[in-house]
C-alpha cells in the first residue's frame, strides 16, 4: 500500500517531486506509526463490512479501526464480534484485494485473546487492537492480553491505547495518570504503535461539544490536555511515541456563525473556487485548520469517522518542496557541527542543531506521504484526490 496510490501514476508524477513510498503491514513499526494517516473508524456491526473495507482501500484509506466499543450499543457487542469473524473470512477469500491496516477496538482485555482465537488463520489480516480508556491500571491487562494473543497466534500485533479517561483530564490527577501511562507503554514499547486522543470523552466530562467552526485547540480544557500528553509522551528524544490527532465530528454545517477559515487566494490560483465552496459547506475548513494545528502541536495522523475526512488529512501531510529543501539542508553530513544557514527559499533561518529533530521527522513524513512539486499546494492535492 502507499498514500495516494489510488491516484493515476501520471497524475502523481505531476504532483510529486518525490512520490510516497510503498509499505506493508509487516513494515517496521517506526514506519507504520507515521504511515497511519487518517484512521477511519467503522462500527463492527456493518453487514457489508468487508465490501466497505475494500472500497475505502481503493479510495486511499490505509488504516481502519473496526469498533466494538462506543460506536455500537451494549446489546450489539456479541453480534459485532460474530460479524467480524465472518467479515475477516470474507476478506481472506478475496485473493489479491488491497487492504488497509486493520485494527479492532475492543471494550475489555478478555476480548483480545478470544477474538484472535475465533479469527483463526484470518488473523493474518489484523494489525492490532485499539484499547479504550487507557490508564496504567486498566492498560496493563490489555497489553498482557495482547502479548499472550500474539504468542498464541504467531502474528505480530500492535496496540493503540486511547487516552480519554477523566484522570488524564482533571488537573489534580493528570500528571500522576500520565506518568502511569508512560511507565506502562514504555514497558511494551515495541508493541505500542501510536497513542490516540479521545477528545470527545474529554469534552463529555464537562458537558462540552465543540462547534464546527471551532477546533479542539479553541476548547482550553482540551488544549491543555493535548499539550501535556505531547509534553510527556510525544518527545522527539527517542522516548516519545506517535500521538494522533483528535476526531473531527462534522461533515455538514447546519448554520455558520463565524467567517470561513479558508483563504480565497489559494483556490483562485488553483482555479478551484467550487472546491473551496464545497469544503466550507461540509465543515472542512474547520477540519483543515485543526489538522494544521495538530501538526503545529506535535500530533501526527488523525482519527476520522467519515470517508470525506481522509483526503484532507493526507493532503496536509504531504511535505512541501520548501519544507523538504530546508530539512535536506539541515541534515547534510557537513552540517553535523551545527551553525545557522539561510533557507534556499531565502525567507527564513535554518538553525542546524535546534531544527534537526524537526528535519528528521519531516524526512520520515516525506518518505511516507511524498514531497510536492515546487508549484503544487494542498489545493492541487485535494482537487486531484476528489476528481480521481
């Protein structure tokens, strides 16, 4: 699989200075954690789930979560488990079908070994489990169950803990709770692919819900949690993990109070005025702003609940030619001693030592999402993906 692999090769050749690389479910964890991109959630009870998975893979989705938790009713859990076993058997019978990375979001640790056993040989299609309401106390049984299921099946399985519990939100318990999470995931570092943020649950603790013209960073209680999670668990010194962006809940705006958050000029230059109007109509201007703020705050990838959200996440993950040029200059071997140099674009300072971690992260993103040609912007990437 590869990002933008659903776009025709001649179109990719026009868009990219460096095309996204190919990867598989067996690629190194470092690569997969950054490759997740827009992780699309789907209820595990969908009757044609196998068809949905194949269709979304053909449209550019590279990671999906099949949910047995909040997206389905309590009374539907057994039905959801049985449906997953049937749908995995259906997928396994489709030889040659391109599939995304597949994860199951469970409710309890007991479900992990039980589902792995019931999936049988089709577990080869599974990349891991999403673990809800993760804390040190609740997380250890999940990770122990994962280790046991992995040993029993012979299949490498990853964990994606969801940080969404009140202990992580409340100021008086946050640091202790994050320290506990840090101890737990560090012990199972080789199997923790990414940490996911459950912002909807955080808002629930205070009876809040952000509007479509506000981002998670406009809700100060939520923004403070995101900052502390990145501070303690997302460091670039080798101790951190990939932390993914929160879910965007909207796909159509009922009524707008504030001005749209998309400038007109990039769309005029790309002759894509209708695209801008469509994005605004479907609340995508708020999503695009939140993705940009995710990146600025150290988050990578995003939880998505609607297929229309996938392309914006991926388009804004592509490395611009300017970013690539700066990162390449910073990482040149002869720059190992540090120093300051002017950007090749002559518009900024590149300070070698402080910017090195950024440059390394940018090069990893470039490998997975590609580098845009010098005259290509996110509008071109969005338009190409929509028209495909």
